[in-house]
C-alpha cells in the first residue's frame, strides 16, 4: 500500500513512548519489549543494517529472554526477528558469521518447537524448512556474485 514509512514512524513512536510509560509505571516492560520487536520487524523491511544495530544496541534478545524466559513464544519471536536481520536481503551475499548465527537460531527454535508442539505442527515444520534453506544458503553464499564477477 506504499505506507511502510508511515508504519515505521508509528512503531518507532510506540516504542519511544513505551520507554517513558514503563518508567512511569503505566505500561509493562513486556508490552514495551513487544513494541520493540514489532518496530524492529518493520525497520528490517526498510533498513536491514539499522534493524540489526537497533537489536544489538538495545540488547533486545537478552532483555526479552530475561523478562519472558528462554522458551516463551515472545523470546522465540525476538530471536526469529533477529535472525532475519542477520540474513538481510536474500538476493545479496550475507556475511558468513551472520549467516551461521541465523542458521543456529533457526535450528535451535525448530528443535524447541518440535519438542513442544510436535514434529508435524506447521510452525515447527516452518522453522525446520527455514533452517534447511539457511544451511543451503551457507553452501551457496556468494556464488552468484562470483559467477557474475567472472562473466
């Protein structure tokens, strides 16, 4: 619909207002962290590097894990969002370290979801397929760039 920038600005406002509201005791830290994840998801669609920096600067994974617990769906969602910030644009070469970290996140979440939801659950299957795609991407990371450079 062409309103991505407007959505991003609103999510940023929610996140920033939430910090003040948490300090005032009006909003829970859990709600504020959820806004942070949503903001990062929107930011990642517009500026991948900024989304990755935001998650790292805010120490979002550690904060979410501390507040919700390691096996909470919100923590898994935060990790999933972070993995997507690491991957970046799938049409471009991804730094090997970022790709390996994103793959490890997908594999870990897939394992947890299979254990909790069952191997046939759609979300568990989705994460497992995502892990397989990332493992394949590791094998072919940068191959297209190399082929185009050689042509």
